C-alpha cells in the first residue's frame, strides 16, 4: 500500500518543526513505513513546479516505495493548486492527503512581518507590511484554501494553528494524528525557527542595512538571519507585539474571512474569536526597531563592522553562504573548523 501526504504549510505555522521531526524519524504508532525523502524540506521541488518544471516532483513520486511518503514545503502555499493536482494525478495513482494549517489572521500577519525583518527581506514597518499582504491576498483563507479544496476535494485537510485546537497543543503531534494516522506520534517537537525579541529584530535590521537586500543574495540572507536569530534566542526581553491601531485595522480587513472560514471549514468559531481578541492583546503603541534604543554605540559599531566584513561573501558567493548556513541551521552548529573545511571546498583553483 502506498500513500502520499502533501504538507503545504502555511508559512509560520510550525512547518520547520514538523520537518525536523520527520527528518529525525522517531515515530510511534505508525502502521506502515514512513518516508521523508529530503535533507530538510521539499521547497526546491515546490519552487521548480511553480517555475514550470514538474520533473523533480515526478521523479520523487516515481521513486516512492511502499508505505507513507511525506512531501513538506511551506512554499506550496504560493503554488496554484489546480495544475499541481493535475500533475500529481498523472504521477500518482494511490491515496493522497493534503494538509495545511491556518493561523489566526493577526498572529499570522505579525509572525510573517517579524520573519521578513529577521531575514532581511524588508525594512518597512508592520503597517506597510499589512498593506502589502492585503494586496497579495495571502491571508484570505476562505478564498485561497477554497481553491485547494476544489483541486483536491475530500483529500484536503485544513487545521487551525491554535494551541487550544492542536493535538496536545503541539503542531507536530497534530500533524502526525491528522496526516499520518490516529495515534501516530513523532519525537518531541523542537522550536527550530523562533521569533526573536524586539532588540534582536532591531539589530538584524541594522545588519541587513549594511549587508544589503539584493535579490541574488536572498537565500544567503535567509540562512544568515535564521542562524543569527537562533544564536541570539536568549538576547533581549521585549516580545514583539502588534500595536492596537494596526490590530484594529487587521480585524476590519479580515473579520469576514475569519467568520467564513470558521463557518465553511471548521464548523465553529475559532479564527473569528482569535481575531477579535488580538485587539485586547495588542500593545498601545508600535514597538520601535531603531537599534540605537537597545544597544550602546560601541556594541553597535562592533556588530556593523562584522557585517561589513562578511558583506563581500554575501555579494560574491551567496551560494556558498546559503549552503553552509542552511546545513548549520538544519543539523546544528558545526565547529568553526568544519565550516572552514566546507568553505575551502568551494574555493576557486585560482584563489
């Protein structure tokens, strides 16, 4: 028997923790072999398909053996589900489950904003990000997930990403229960991609002002930002919070969608109450990301000097930086000697 599980995110709904649990392979209660054919995730496959190349997806499905094969990539959030469903039906004749997680709107918006600051994708404030997300319609769940349900029918499962709704309050346990099988569990969840404190976000934004935000170095920036954020997980004390004015605007923008998603998908109020509660949970005023508020001039001067020192690496060899730091993020923190050894492997003969 063969079964395919396609985990499509959303972004900032614990996908990295799910992927880490699948990679470790510490399962109980799984009635058949469970395969996760990836070093970290299947983002390269989803991006290739999104770019018009279905071959990596076809090759992976053709190579799948007996049991459950899991494909997991939050980048599938950006893929048109209709051609994806058509392609999978051509390559795969067996059972399939497609699973996604919907995070309450205000939480989802602000978590994505913090992530984009962390990895150097933007410098604007949360209000500007809210406007951009409205234009992209990324958080209009009824509309977007409705397309997935139309493409995959009863095979599509949407779960609420809210601790009170998740199995054991844990997205990994919830994924195993609802995607793999009742009673299936994986090893203890790890917080692989936490949101840093405000002080760290301010520092990272200042660093990326030096390092740049060029398209060519995006993958390297992402890997660098995530590694730095994890290394500084205990730095700072201010938890990032949306301000009240923005929370009120978010409630106004997404109230109808939250209610419709609750009615059509969940059958009871989940996203709607969470959205309404976001106003009371908000800060009175926006939190500043001006780095000088949190670090002395001397500390900031050292940090920016280090950024200027590594800037040529991101500019001239972003692929090297991306690969080394990506592996560091996935598998832990290798020693400086191991990093140096990896980098030497990429040196040009003329260097």
